[in-house]
């Protein structure tokens, strides 16, 4: 099994490389599997009937939703755990605490070590395309397979925003934004 990536030669419009062509890596588009296909495959692998697997799948989903909304970190078999979290603005006075301070709600997924190891050991195949759409090169990964440790609600990279379109503003206003998971408990209202 391998991850497929394409590197496409594109003209940079902004930044340091504006006006030059650079190869930009993007994941190849994968199709979204239907729930029915996943259930059918799980039934086949487990020897359980599709109907039974469907009932178990639905029940597990309901239990995960219910327990996560009660504040639990819920295990997802073979994958990791999930829980809900939120970001909120901070205030100095307890009388100013209200629900409107909540800026975002999010689902926090923490992958299992085994899942991270699987990703680390999966090869990456990069297909390079020039600006005319012609394939010019194929590369198979020889990197260390480093897997980013994503912190709760962010990307693990303090320079990146944790969610697309988030400003990451944690300046004087007390708005925590989504700052890539970095937090200073004295300043940050992140409630992960």
C-alpha cells in the first residue's frame, strides 16, 4: 500500500517566489468510500453477517456520540480516541463568563501508536507534472517517515493555524483562535 502524491509545476503569484515556477505537492484525490462498502468489507473480514455488522456499526456510532458529548475520550478500535473540545475567548472577571465567549467547537482525534506506525511505514509515490500537464518524473519515498504529532485542536506546528481560515489571533483581545495546539495556560482559553 502507498500514498499517492502529485507535484505540479505552478507559477507562484505571491510571496518570495512570486513570478517563478515551483513544484507544489498535493495529495492525489481519493474517492470517499460509502458506509455500506466499509460494512460489507468488515463483515467479510470478521465472518459476521452484513446485517449484524450494520447493527453493530450503528450502535457503536451512537455510543461514541453519546459518550463524547458527555465529556469522555472515547476509543475507536484500532484507530485511537476522539473527544470534543472548544476554543473560547478569555475574560478577567468571572461575571463576564458567558457562552458567547466560545469561538469554535471541534472534534479532537488522537491516533493510536499502531496507526501512526502504519502511516510511518507506508511509502509515498510522487508523480511530477510540468506546467503543461505532462508527467516528467516519478519518485518513491526514501524519507524517514516522520509522522507529525498533532496536538489537541491544532497541527503541531506553532507557525500554522489549526484549522483552515483561522486567524490564530491570540493577542491582546484574549481571542485564542486556533493556534496550532500551542498553549500557555495563563493566556489561552483553549478548552481541549
